[in-house]
C-alpha cells in the first residue's frame, strides 16, 4: 500500500506541474481537481499507513524547529485567515487564504515528500511545460501577424498565462534554470535543447512587452554572472545592449523613465499610503480586499484618479500589498520570509557552486531573486499560475537545502 501511495503522489504532482500553467486558472478544466485528489491521498495515507503518520510527525518537528522559511509562510497564511475579521468581503479573504494554503501544500509535498530523483523529474516536467507554452506563444504571434497587427503595447502576447505581464514573470522564473542547465550539463543534446528553450523564453519576454520582466532579465543576468563567475560580467553587458537594439524592447525600457506612465503608479502608491494610515496600519484591511476598498478611498481622494477603466487588484508593490492588507505583522513576516530565503539559499548556492554534478540551485536562486525584483514596482503575489510556479521553485530550493543539511 505504501508503494501505491508514493507512486500516486508522484504521478499526480508531475501531472500538476506540467498542466497548471497550460490549463485555465479557474473552472472545471483547472488543475484544482489534481490538488484536491493529491490532498485526499495524503489524508488517506495518514489515516491508514503508520509509516506515513510517523513521517508526518517527523516533518512537523523539522518544520517547527528548523525550517524558518516554511514557518514564516505558515504564520503569514494564518494571518490571512485572521484578516477575515477586518475584511470588507470575508468570502474573498477566506477563499484566497485557502488558495494560499494550496500553494503551501505544493511547497510541502516538494520539500518534504519527494526523493532527489523525483525532484529531478519535477524540474524536467516543469521545464518541458514552459517549452510547450513558448510554442503556443509563437502561434499567437503568427496569428497576430496574420490578422494584420504587430506585437506592440496594443497587441501584447499572453500565451496560456492569461495576462502578458504574467507571461513575462513566468518566463523570468523559468529562464535562469535553463541558463544554469545550459552551463552545467555535459550532454550535447541537452545543451542544444537548453539553448533553444532559453531563446524561446527570451522571445516570450519580448512579445509580452513587460517592463518588469525586461528589468528583471537585465538584473538577473548580472546577478547570475556575479554568483557563477565574475568573468561573465563582461558578457552580461551585452544583454541590455541587445535589448536596446530590438525596437519592441527599446520602447518598453525607455518607458521605465516615462513620467506619464510612472505617474499612475505613484498615485496608486500614495492612495495606498492613505489606506494604510486610515486605521489599517496594525491589522490591515483584509487579505485580497485592496481592490474592493480602492474605489471608496479614491472617491474621498479624487486627486489620485488615474483613468476611468483602472481598478488595480493590488498596489503594485509586494511589501505595500502585505502592509495594506495584513498590517504591520504581515509586513514583518513577509520581510522575514525574504531574508531567511535569501540567506539560506545563498549559502546553499555557495556550497554547491563548484560541484561537478548537475546542480540547478544557482538558476533557481537567481529566479527567486529576479522574481522579488519584479515585485518592487509591481506585485505578482496573487496570479495563480505565477504563484504555483514560484512555490515550485521555492520547494525545490528548500528540498535541496534540507538534503544538504542532512549530508
């Protein structure tokens, strides 16, 4: 029975990792059914398999005593549920808190339930799915051309990520893993595949027209070069040069300095500050309730009006999001999560960097850092597909970290 239980968990997690970025985020065709099935199998395993009960208790002990990253995330999730008492729409807060618990469940499965060989296959499936998504991007670009349009700000590409900015963020998360693979693998076939996949993901970033993704790409390449080999810094300079040569990316990079475009973000940040200072500094206004409160605050502060069609889902900054929705305790927990993650994963990368084996910790770590960079002038702690992608790489990093401590 234990073999069937482990095999079922393994197959379901592989199916989920491949399908979640492809299928819709909501509805009967989403991958939620795989999560529910995986959760049911885990519950049945705990009930009927004594080894699994012992394993759960041991894992809980390790989480509480040793895993500071997981603990901060659990406390953050608990705070989300508690923010229901402050929320304008309690249903929205509860359902999104449950969704965050699902992210943590996937993080737990990858961190604590899978063997090293299984983790390697999770990475392969995760990367394979990104290639499939990139091919869909190409078809969408071709279709856009056939319809007589060019890829620009009016015709941005989203592939299966449901939003062009999400495609940019997803591609950034995956890109540096492929670059790591390209550098470390000695298999010529895999070098070719990694090279093609890297170009496909760069193409995704370009046609997504995401300013954040372009900035994260430039800074991520720079960070990768510093951590891997400082001699690569010279080559990293060519990335922004190439991006400035390409018309579509040149325009988006110059837009970073466009005060007309930045003015809307500054107004959102200033209105968010007003929200925080209006008795929401300590406990926030409820998880995922920002957009529900935005209009009422805007009506009281019309000078921060941007345009009629704008109803931001978040304040375009991750720290501001956690502060305004969860209060000072949410901000502290989120910052602790970032600090612990950077500290422990950096130590892991330094330990693994000169290893002759095919270790992808560097690429995963740079993906983590680049994702946080994107959250400075935007907020991706919300879109389902991006969050699952983030928690998968986080789970893989955490699994590598736990295994390195036991060796």
